[in-house]
């Protein structure tokens, strides 16, 4: 059937919109509809800060619009990170900011560049404003700065880089980020997506926030969906030169952060103990899980190095990623198999509780041994 329907004179979508495949979220229920333990969306296994939970259920006035400028939340973030609130823009999740960045700086005839296996929203962000997505080759699933720089053309307007990257977990350090920025023309916007930065210690080890503070062409985006445990409230933020922040403010939704989201966000920023506990939990459990997976190397399982709250596992032995995905589902877990992102040989698993990670490592071992 034609995507515009059968009616000849129906509204015609722009041709670049027809090329977009809707974002495919991970499943949340098994084949028979029974609930599964969800380790497919990189959410926080510790839940949400108790203070943030209390703030969003405190008496608020939902008959009134929220503060359109999220002033108190921007101030809280500015105080925490040493950034002037005027240099901070809020989004309905960082997804909104990624889309706005592409929309503000790229259009028909322009190119938006990112690395192979980059975050899937970059493709949608590029296409929805009519720009052409250009994909630079990876280096063993990781970011190759030379390949990115070699893929820049005179039409490049925006470069997206997630660091750590999703779905690979790969990370590049400060010297590589500096080299990437130095190699780009100043009229290209470099978007450094730090959705998982708080899992890295120190969290600005790649110098992205410093670069956003000192350059005219860098936007850093962050989210409350991961370490802050507020994915359901949809809060993202970005920082960069005042001119960039101004452009995004012009085109964002006027009340794009809800009343409960602003209240929860402010309380979550104040509870850095929860953030630190989440970071330590992740480091401990990721290290243990990776060690358990490395012991399965002779069965063809390879955990890729990850600085994030998930691990991407490559399967090259008798047990395939698809079979492992199905087997884990039988076992009660939903993980992320990624054929749609060119990774049919890989499974991404979010770091959960110690019991869940032990259970999954044991299940993978049993399946790998049975496949021999
Ligand atoms: N960037 C990256 C790299 C991500 O993995 C995600 C979440 N999957 C986002 C941005 C968007 O997160 P949100 O819109 O929830 O802030």
C-alpha cells in the first residue's frame, strides 16, 4: 500500500520523510505477553532517587503550565556543573535536542555525519530535516576519528558523536575528542552526546563540557534518563555557545519539560549520592559481568569494551546472538538484539542487579555449552 494511502489527492509527505524508519524500541513483553525483566533500554536498575520520587508526587498545580524556561532546573544544573544557566537549553529528553540541532543547522542538500553503529536517532534527526545521513566507518565497533574526519565534505553541517556510544559502549578520550574538533571546519556543528557520561569517572574525562564552554561550534547533550533514573519523565539538556542555545530555544516546544519533570529533575540533581551509588553499582556489576563473559571466549562470545551501563556482546561461535536473545527471553529477560542496526551478530544487555547479571551469565554459559 502506498504510504500516503489510496486517496489520490491526500496530503503528500515530503519525500525525505518517506525514507525514515520509525525508531524501534526494545520489546517489553515476551511472546505470550508475560512480563519480562527489562534489560533492553539502559534504564537504571536502582530505580529513581527517593527525593526525586517525593518531589514529583508533592502537591503541584497541574492546571497551570509549567515554567516555559525551566529556570530552577537550569540553575540547579548550572550550579552542579559550573555552567551559566543562559548556556543551558532543556529538551523533552535529549532526543528532542538532537533533532533540534540537526533542524537548526542542516537541511536539504546538506550532510549530517556520524560513525557506523552510532545512536539510531541520528539517522532520523538527519532525514527529518531533509539532510543526507553520511556514515563513517567504525574501528572494531568503536569511533575512528580519522575515518570521521576523512568523511567530512563541503556539505557537512553537523557531526554527531555519542561518547560513550550506544549501542557499542565504546569511548574515546580527551585527546581524540580534541583532535576531532580541531579537524572540523568552524562552521560545522559538533554534537557531543554524553547520555552516558556520568558512568565514566571523572564524568567529563573526554573534555566535552570544557569544549562546549570554550568553542563556538560544540553542543553537548545530556539526559536524566540513564543515571538519574528518570527516563519516564523525558528530561534532556544541552549546553554550548549562547548562539547555539538561542537557536534551539527558538524552535523547541514552549513548555517542553512538564511540571512533574521539572520538580523531579531539580530534586534528582540535589541527590548526587544516588548518582554516585548508581555509578559504583554499574562499575562493579559491569566489571563482574564482563569477566564472566570473557570466560566464555572459547565459545565465541566477546564482550566489547564498555564505559556505559550496558555491554554489547559479539557472538561468533555456535551459539548465535539471535538464539541467545530467544533463550534469555525464555529465561524471563528481554535484551536487545540489533539486526536492524547492522548488528545481527550482537546482543546488548543493560547492567541490572547482581542476581540478574549472575543469572544471565549462567544462562549464557548453559546455552553456549549446549550449542557445542
Ligand atoms: N543519546 C544516546 C546515545 C542514547 O542512548 C539515548 C537513549 N537511548 C539518548 C541519547 C536519548 O535519551 P533521552 O531522549 O531519553 O534523553
